[in-house]
C-alpha cells in the first residue's frame, strides 16, 4: 500500500509536508493443524514493513503474532493480539489499512492504534479468548500479563461482544489499563464504546460512540491528530468522549465514503504554563475507493481536523494511493 500524501500542519512545527507513504504494507504467515475431535492448533506471524524507510534501518515492525488452539469451544490465542476494541472499529472503516483510514484522521481514538501492555490497539504479552458464533452473537475477552514500566504496574484487560444478522452489525467493548499504582487514579484508566453498521443494498451507514474514563485522554489523540504535542500538555484528566458517524455508497467498482467525528475537551488539561487547554476537535473525511480487481484498488481522500483550542491550527491532508493484496 503506497500513496502520496500532501498535508498541512502535520508536524509539531506546523509546516506542510509532501511525501510518499507506505501506510500498512505487511507480509505474514498463518496456518493450522487438525488434531482430531474438532480440535486445531492455529498460528499467525505477521510483519509490517515500510518501503520508504529501508535506508533508516527501521523498515520492519511486528504486527499480530500468536499461537493458539481452536475447537467447538471457540479459540484461545497467546502472544501479540489485536483487542476487540480495535477489531470492531476496523469493521466500520471502508478505508482501513490505507493512508485515509479513520484512526489516522481523528475519527477513531488512539486506542485503535499502536502496541503495548497498557490498553493499546495491539496488545502484547496477552491471552485472548473468542467464543464460537451463536447465531450471529460472538464474545471476546483478553488479559495482559502484569507489566511494570517506570514504576507503574498494569494488568490491562478488555471484553467485547458483537451481533450480526443480515445487514445489521452492532457491538460493544470495554478496555482498561487496570493500573495498580498509587500515582494513578484507578477509576480513570478505562474506556468503553458502542457501535453499529447497517447495510442496505449499495448503501451503508455506520457510527460509534467512545466514552473516555481516562484511557483515551492518556493517548496521543488529545495531543492533536497530525500535530503531536501541539498542546504542550503536562497534566490531563478524562472526559474526551468521541463520536463518529459515516456512510458509504457503492456504484459498480467505486465506493464513495464520508465520515464526521467530534471529540469533547478532556477535563483538567493544563499546559506547562499552568493554563487550561481545550483538547477537543472536530474531524471529517471524504474519499473514493476504486476496485480495479479483487486484489488491487486505488483511493483518493481528503481529511480535516479542526481544534477547539484557538492557538492550534487546523490539520488537513490529501492522499492518493494504491493497494495490492497477494
């Protein structure tokens, strides 16, 4: 997946930038072995690479990598695994894993991105259980083994459920870093959300509402999408709830896409000068995706993020890209 991206106010310095971007290029291996009596051993090893960073020596990073067992009981996997919070969000994004994906433009929170042991989208050192499909109803639960980073202890865990029937999909998720440290308010390190999508012939509408109980605020989302650290924050609370609505319309091989989101200001957010900071923003995105074949598509998109803080300039971006699956 490679695109040319033209952006304004993308960096902390606020300058414009034009560059080629390999957003989500990856290669992986997965498989299973039939053990009899309906039991299977399963595995997946996936790596993301970036053709634009080969000379820097950091072109390969890990993605989901796990080993597990599957059967009539569902499946249990151990390793680095995407949370259901992230997985359900991906179901609402027609441009997922491209340069115009929602999580890169403020339409979904930072909990749909990154990797780690504190509630990030890709949970490391984790065990995850997925139930079987009960007539369209599925459930998940995951637990991350205790980590101690910089004197702060975490036992992150989460759970989710989804129901699909015909053109309807609904889901709900809960996620917490489960901090065990006197310096962290244990009542403010979680998030939960509900979402839905309804498809009727060539038209689909979707949306989700994320409630911030401290975990969204702790991520970089409130520091400014496409303008990291612009707010110069030194402390922050919770309350950065985020909602998003969107729609798609398919005409032949073309899919038209649009979405809008709004984030509340986080409570008790202060900069290094001791001044209160508005961290909220409104974001929107529009694009078109053209399928040239089952394996190859091209896309064109534009996004805008407008911040509530008058001292922070809006961020805008334009992307033209191509993606091939093999």
